[in-house]
């Protein structure tokens, strides 16, 4: 195989805590698939921690190290989001969001202190998480006639494709995952089925 189509992520949410000079940093790690999930997670955390001062975060998506987002949320630039991201990069974990909720303790920590606090809290959350290896999969949607249903379902079973969503009517729609390494072989077989339309959605 020409490329590695596996990556490391976490299987479920986890948390870690770091305290310094009265300030408390609670790190929450979440497995995610798209950056659209961030908004809901942040809303939930803000209602859970109404007295917290900052909600700083970083996320990574896909094994590509250049796909990330960071947010300092009022902390000095580069002291929160970036250290959280660097922790994700050094652990080589992706498809993950870490939000660090800070309760201010009344004493300023300074730039080095903040960097250390956000980095350590994020590392604690990762330490508590269950890290798993997954394959890089492309998500596709196919539309086909009910008449070829048996051919489609047989192919899904033979290739052990994970079906994410399905809707069977006169025109049938299935959303499913194909492992990158099997992509060409599976698409080639799908093309042979009459009146079947294939649409690429995204890579997970």
C-alpha cells in the first residue's frame, strides 16, 4: 500500500484537571468527525460551568496535520489554543476536540504559566482517554432503483462496508464508509450495477 490509511483517535469522551495558583483548568476531550460538533459541545460546557472565565480549545480532523482550529477565548494569543493543539500533535491523535475550561484563581500565571497549564490539562485528558486506531474512510452516498437492491446489499456484505444511513423507497439511498485502501475496488464494482449513482461526501 502506498500510504498509511490508519490514524489514532479516542473512543469516548474523557477529562483531566490541572491546578496552579488557585486557577483550575478542566480539560474535556471528545472524539469528533466534523467541526460542526464544536458549537453544541461549547454550549453544553458553558451552561455546565457558568462561572468559568475561559473556554479555550483546539481540534484536529483527519490525519493531515494542517487541518486544525484553535481558540484562545480571551487568553493572551498563543497561550491556550496552540499548547492544546501541540499536545494533540505530539500524541499523534486526530478527529478530536479538547476544550479546557478555566476558573481564574485571582493570581496571574504569566505567559509561561498559562502555556504549561493548558498543555498539562490537555495531556491529562488524553492520559485518561482510551486511544484507538481507526482506518481512514471515505463517506459515499449511492442512489439506486429498488430493483437492484439485492445486488447492492450483497456487495455491501461482501466488502464489509459500514452502512451509516439508509432509506428504501422507489428510489433507494444508502450512506456508507469505504476504507481508503479498498476505494478503487469497491467503486469499480458499484459502477457495474445498473442505474446506480455514486456521490462522494467527505473523508472521515
